[in-house]
C-alpha cells in the first residue's frame, strides 16, 4: 500500500517537474545558434550571447496560457490528493484529484497542439523543435495516466 | 555649537544649490508605437530647480534607425518655433507645447515606415543649462501588435475565474440544499440523507478520520 502511494506521488511529481521545465525553459524551437519560445529568443552570434523577448503574437500567448494553467492545475491536484488522502472515506475514489490532473494534461495537450499548428507562421523553416517542446508532449501522457490512476484508485484501509 | 551647526547647514545648502544649479532633467517617453498614416504626439517636459525663464528653449533632433548621426528638426527659443527646412518632417511637424508650462511637445503627422527612429528632446532653462537630453523611440507599424501577456493573462484569468465560480456555486448549492433538508427533516423524522448533505455529513466524516489514523499506525 505504501509502495503504491509512493509510486503514485512520484509519477505525479515527475509530470509536474516536466511541466515546469517545459514551461520555464525557452527552447521550444532551436536552430544552429538560436533558441526561442515561449518567452525569449536567444541567439549566440559573433558578438556573444544575446536574449530578447519573444515575438508577441496572439498564438504564442495562447500557448503560454495553457502551459501555466497546466502547472497550476497539477499543483492543485497534488494538494487535493493529500487533502483527500486524509479525509476520504474507505472505498472512496480520488475523483477530484484525478479530474484536476486530467484537466492539467488536457491543457498541456492543447498548448502543444496550438504550438505545433501555428508556429510555422513565425518560426523559420530551418529551425526544429527543441527539447522543451518534446518535454511538453511527454508530460501530457504522464499527467493523463496519473489522472486516470487517481480516478480508478480506491482508498483502501 | 548651535551657531556652527547653523552656519554649516547654510553652507551645505549653498553648495547643494550650486551643484544642482545646472542639473535639468528632461522627460520624454521611452517608446512610442503608431500606425502608418496616423499622427503621433511626442511629449517632452523637464524638471528644473529654477523658475521657468522666458528664455526657455526646446530642441528636437532625429536619428533614423540604422543611421549614426542625428539631424536637428525643431527648435524653440525666445517665443519663436523654428522647423528645420532640410529635415524629412519640415511640412509635417507642428509645435503643440506650452513652454511656460515646461511642455515642449511636437506632433508629427502622416507617419510612414521611414520615420522609424529615435527622437531626442533637449530642453534648456537658463541658467539651468546642464543635464542630459532624453530620447524616445518611434516604431511605426502596419497594424498595432497586441501587447505581450494580454491574451495570456486573459485566458488564465478566465479559466481560474471559472474554477472559482464553479466552487462557489457548488458550495452555495450544498448550503441551500442543506438548509432545505434540515427544515424538512424537522417535520419528517426518519429522513435519511445520503450522507453527503446536511448535518449528517459532519457525523459521517468523523469516524473515517479515526480509521485512517488507526490504519496508518498499523502500516
């Protein structure tokens, strides 16, 4: 029982950490000496490393918002898990925790999809997707599985 | 000793006065955004310890984006406004400032993409002639881009607001139904609630707390 609890918490925190890294590090698009999105464009040219704020379009903001929301919802889900751990009746399901975690995963998915579809309008063709973008796509199934586990899980003695 | 203190403070004030005598602070904006074809007002005002003298003067100069030198485009002195004939703004510039109120703003009409650049305002208020000028950057757009973070904040605020609303409505419904259940159970004795609403909820939730602590100690 304790092992199961530990495993679930580790999964949840792993998804949360991935969300954090994916949102904070500005490496959704990378080029030769150029990383950009979501927050800054950094380029290391002959005159050194130089960062400026990213292109302030409508779509990049529509990616920033779901990523931040997913972090918030994942945090709320973790908090609710610990609340429900101590207040739920025996046999009860961690329904609320699971709902928030699944909402967080849906937000990551929508953010990543919006970025995939709309980024060609401002990112040059020579650039490829960076590791923060990939982490977002990895965090989505992790959070989804974590949320589903919460919904299926029943509180035992 | 008090006399020395008085003399010292007076001398200090004198030196304070003389060091600030030539420190004028000019204020313009930092950056201005405008649409093609529109007019823009570039404001310039200054702070000075002295009264506004009748010889107050304003000078505007312009440095295009990418150029190294700036050209003078406007000068106001002795109650007269002069627009430089050779500047690209000679027929589009209008002085709308009020020098007696320390305002040296100009309006540039019918902007074009070639007007992108840095405008520097230099104000002098004799005998306050020191201090540095201030620059404002002009950016001309085809359509004004949305500011960073507006949409982000709106989406986040809307979703969190919706969440708060749902929670409030849920608890409100519980409270209202609880009140109705309570008043009903007074008239009908054996009304067994599901345990979710009403005062029975409170009694039902206490035992699990005990069982939880018991099982945790057994673990």
